[in-house]
């Protein structure tokens, strides 16, 4: 039982996991380490002149988990996701079963789980609003699964942050702003 389950540990998934965990939602991230970041060298992140994608990925994992408490499940692949009658999500892996109030799908261009969940598609991509929410309430899709051939790591991270901010806004009952000041550090 957790507040948020994130399926996918690339830029989008770790971004969503970092923001929700940082703001006190129990967050579980499933990461089979298949992210495209391992094939990348990043020159496009604001404030980062140049970094190997695998180095960035490892730092992002530590930032989300060690610094903010997201629970990472390495090499535990999600096999299915369903929405139960009570509105909660049921997630099955090869090892266990989990439940959450919110679900973030960040599985790159693999849209199988979104299709299984019953999310609407438009032009072969998952149809989402600006907040990254799918047609399935409290289920979000991010990154390459919502874009046809227009992918970039920094955009994926932004998609994950948008999903997380919408989840946090729903939890607070008002628009949520994640903006830290020096006293927070």
C-alpha cells in the first residue's frame, strides 16, 4: 500500500518520484534500468553543461531515493496494472502485488500498460492533458509514451514533474507549488 506508484525509472519516472516523495507522499518507483538515458550524453539540461546519461541516471536515482525517500524497486518488472472498483490501482510484478492511489506510467515508448489500463489513445500515443493525466482518473502517462517521435530527456523530466505537481495539487485540494527557498536546504 503506497500513495504513488511510478512504473519506469528514467528521467520522467524519477522526476515524478522525486517530487511526490519530497512532498511526503509514499512513493514506489519500479525501475528495470532499461532507460534510454544509458544511450545518451546530455547537453540539454539547464545548469548541466555536459554529462553522460548513465552518470546522470545514477545521480537522479540517488536524488529521488536517498535524498527524498522514494522507494526504488530495481529489476522488478511490472507485469500488469488495473484500476479496482474502489479507485485504487493494483500493480502486479513477477515478485509481488502493490496498491496505490495514483499511478504514473513512465515506460518510454512502451504503451502496453496504458492500453491494458484502458487509457485513451490519439494517433498511437497515450492521450493526456497538460497535467499528464490520462482518461483514467489519477493515472498519468509521461515522456515518450505521450509523444510521437518527439522525445528528449529534459522534456520527459518535465512531464514527470507536471504529473507529480497535479497529484500533489489533488492531495492538497488546491494548486501546489514546489518551490524551495534557501531556508529549506
